[in-house]
C-alpha cells in the first residue's frame, strides 16, 4: 500500500517477473488502468523482457475491469482461474486492488476483500495486491480494511528529507515468520528494478565485532609518527585525526594509503570531499603516485557526492565494497562532511557512525577518519558537536601553535585505547 508514485506497480511487476525468469514460477498480471503495451514498455527500462515471457507462456497480462475481475474470482468456472491452472501459475499481481473492493455493491469492504482472497487461495496463488493509500501521511496512518485479512502488509512511502525525496519500505506485518521492523530505504534503478537498503540502525549480528589482535601493528606511513603511536595502529582500531582545515589531515591520509601500497596491503579510501582525479593530483604534488597501486588493485579510491546522500544506500555500498575488497587499511575523508549532510544533533549520524565502526572492527581493518574541527589556537573540545569521542580508540589532534609572528603545526596524541599515551605536543612539517 502507498500513495501515487511510491513504486507499487514496479514492486508487483518485479515479483511476477523474477518468479517467471529466475525461479520458473509462471505468473499473472491483472491491470485495470495501465494498458499492457505501456507495462511492457516500462518494464523494458529495467531490462525485463516481459513480451518474451508472454510468448513462452510464463507470464500472462490480463487487461480487464474491476467488476469483471471480481465476478471471475467468485465463479467456479472462472476463465481467469482456468487460465491460471493451465499455465501452472504460482504468482499473481493485481494493480489497483482497492477499486475491486470498494466498488463491491452492497458489501462491506472487509467482506469483499475476504472473498477476493479466498478466490486466489483456492488456486494456491501467491498474490501481491497494490492498494492506493493516500491515508499514509508521515507517521499518521489510518488502518485499511484489507490489513487485518492480508498475511503480509508492505507500506511504501515517499518522504521529504531537506527538500530531497527518499522512498522507504516498511513491513507492517507478515504472518508466520520473522521480519525486520522499521523503514528501510529503496530506489527504483534503471536497468535493474527495485533495490532495498537495510536501514543503517538495523541489527546485523556484529555484537561481538572487536579489536582483539595485540601483536599486529599497521604503520602510519608518516616519518616519526609510528614512534609516537607505539609502532602503529592496532588491527580493528578506529583512529580520528582532528584539526582545522589546512593542518595536513588529508596529507597524512595519503601517506597512510601510500604506505599500504608500498607494503602490498589492500587499502581503501572513501571520500566525500574530493573526486578521485583530484585525490590523485593532490598525492602527486607531495611525491606520491597512487596510479600504479590503483592499476594493480592493491588500492581503491571511492568517491560519493555528499549532496542528498541516502544514508542506508551509502552504508550498503560501503558494506559491499569492504566485503568484496577485504582491505587491511581504510580511510574516510571526512566524517565532518557526513555530519553536515546527515546532521549531528539527531540519532542518524551517531547510528551511522556506530554501524561503521562495528563493520570495520568485524572486517579487522585499521581505519582512519579525518575530522575537521573548527576550533583553532586552543581547543575547547576534541570533536566539537559530534560528541563521539567515546566511540573511537585513538584521537590525534592537529592544530596551529602561535610562536612570535608565525604559526607552527603541532600534533598531540589525545587518546590511544589499550596503549600507553604521552600527551606531548610534537611539531610537524609538510615537506615537498
């Protein structure tokens, strides 16, 4: 159920198409408003050749009226059910089922829906019924009469998010088995169909993800810094490098990546701030050529634009890349850009960062997060309004120190979990 444009027809058609094309389960599509020609044309956008499935008698499209369809389901010698039995149909999608129920003369909508369901169940058809529900307005939902009878209720929504629009899917109920509650994001993707992204807050069985290796150290690649951080970062650890813009956070990140390439360790860098060609250019200006490492596959650079970022889809992409690439080192540049995109005052950012840390600990990567702290010449807080210092293992603070008429760059290790930590401020230089 959902309002106009939420994707009900696409979801129902994909249900029938995947059943016929991938599982050998023939299906029927019943239409009342949209012509079969338009449906076949629209399906081609997703790479679905519905016409070919029709020729092979795996899909049957029926274009009829609601009154005729309702009568067909109530008759013992129904031509529709006879056709379903003949082709061995296992699935059926009815687009616009609400009209079938509401137009039932002299019957309560609940009773009419019950008759409709009984007719489908007689033939052992698994049915998806699209119901237009304009009553779905944010969190205010008016129950529809069909909901108590249906085995499964799926709500589709289009929600506003800072002038952008995000589609969401929610399983309200599903008899007989467990399901994940809450609203999950989804997109309708050309050349594919519907993609659903598990909400970032949903449990993923990572309750025991932790840094446990006390022997392996991951070198920083920065001259002099390994000695300051006890020989490098632990596997599974989370390090935040915080400082005002221009102190060298991205330079340190590039050195961390280059060190991984030099040692042949799979290294992954996610950027919201700069696209890959600009990252490569910046690296070359300090004598680091990452192109050979990219070509050999030991390093991967991934850019995602921060505008209108969909947090569930973005986290899904990160999970997929980490699972496929299996990196030992990971860099995020920067979490402050995530904060400006997702907001730092609600739970969305903190839940996202929690999930990110758990994912990286499960993958046993040494992960560095750059963070732009707007404070300068003396900090009142390490993470500003992000309030997540307790979540990370290591914090490296970088800031300007005023000496006479010049600024000098200072580095302080503010926190190193499970390590001795000297809070001396060390001078740094960015050298050609």
